[in-house]
C-alpha cells in the first residue's frame, strides 16, 4: 500500500470558490485550477480515485499520484491541505 494524493483538475462553481484565484499564479495549485481533495492509502492510483469522496462536475477530472515531487506545486498544495485538516 502507498499513500496517494488525489487531485481535482478543472473549475466548477459548484465545488470551488473563484475568490481563491490569484492573478499571477506560480502554478495551477495556487490559482485554484488544481486542488488536493483527499489523501488516501491504496494499492494503485485508480483505487485511490475510486475511494475518494470528492465531487467531480463537468469540466473536471480526478487523478492520483504517489510521487508529489514530480508535479510542480503539488508539495505546496499538500502542505496547505494538511494545514486545513488539522
């Protein structure tokens, strides 16, 4: 089992706030286009997405990774997610 970070890409007003968007983002996570929605222990990325309880609307997709260092801005987004949770 590995720890997977489930990310939602895309924007929909039903589950995201436009107030968070920044004018000069360094990456997709800071501007609110991509967001860490859950951290899951799973056997694969597909299983992590299936176990995730996040909503996904038109124009959005869920994906998971166990290697956050390979995606620009993801480590920062994980830290922000964990601060909100605790």
